């Protein structure tokens, strides 16, 4: 890790994590907002998450001093198939609980924008929360008891709470935002377990993309009224979104009980 940042992160790992999230997300998004919002919310989100992804990859390279675009893990596709199946099931479940009035004429631009947005979200969030935050906590807390559970839980509490920023642009979506905080924590725990098991961040990126795209499908194929940005979800919808993530949490707990992960070195134990 970069020496100066390493010293700060070692002494203030949670503060470091929160600051990293703030810099790469809310601060960057606030700067871009007046420039991009005239393009519409879909394109604003697509571009802002792309900027976050670029910033996150730069931070990862500075922190860990290694290439970050590697697919060299020989079990990449095997792991993707093994752990990605649950991601596909989560996408299907998310589609059915998200709601929306189906309209099979969404327009090519909207489809491309939504795919781009969800890919940028997956890259930025996985690199930040699994690639940097989780790795940093594992490295700093390597001598703590139950370091795996501690790092996974705290990094994903930050991951879940990050979604509270949605209330800034959509202040009326209290129920939907609360559901997002809970189900992203649950999904994040699963993605952290997959990251630890596979040693490859890009498996997590693809799984994350598949599930987020499933949540967004109703937006692509819905009327503008159904996709109204400030429309809050019902309590039943929120409960459904959380229940869809329950299998993720169960599988994650089973994977995280693997004792072989107690081996941690002075350097990060995981690849990208």
C-alpha cells in the first residue's frame, strides 16, 4: 500500500473508508450534477458512476501498486458460473418485486443508458467496497479475532448506509431508501464472501451487474409514470426486496465459516 495513505488507514481505517466513499461518490457527483442533470437522470447516473469507477480504479492502483484489469484467475468463468447463478435468481426475484407497468417499447437509448449505468455501478461499488475497503480492513485488522466477519460486516454497513444519499435527490422515497440500505448490506455480505472465496473482484462485478440490471429492467420496460423518480415504494414492495436478498445472506454466512480464510499476511491476501 502507498506509505502515506497506509499510515493514515492503519490508524483510522473506518474514517479512511468513509472518506474514500465520500470523495469518490457524493463529492464527485455533486460537482458533476449541474453539468450532467440536463441530460436526464438515467444519463446523469450512468456518467457519474463511470467517474466513480475511474476514481476507484485509480485509488486501487495507488493503494496496492498493481495492475487492476487482470482476468488472469484461471477459475474466473467457473467461479462466475458457480456464484453467479444466485445473482441471476436474485435478478429474477428483484424484477417481480420491483413492480412497474410493462411497455415493450422503451427505446434503444434508454436500454443502452440503463446497461451502461448498471455496469458503472457494479465496477465502482465493487472496487470501492470489496477491492479497497474490505482489503484494507483485512490488512489493518489481521491480528484481531474474527477479522473476516468484522471486516465484512463493517465494510458492508458503510456500503448500505451509502444509499442514504438517494434521499438528497428523492426525499420522498423514505421506504424505498430504507429497503435499499438493508438489502444492499445483505447483498454486499454475499459479494464479500464471493470475493474472499474466488480471489477475483471481477467475478463480483459481473454478479453485481446482473442483479442490478434485474432491478432496473422494470424501469427500462415501464411507462414514464411507473418509473417516476420520486415515487416511493410500498411496505410490501420493500419487504419483498429484502426477502429476495435472504438467500444471499445465508450462503454468505456458510461461506464465511471457512477456517482457511484465517490466513492473512502483512500484505493484502487477495487478487483483483
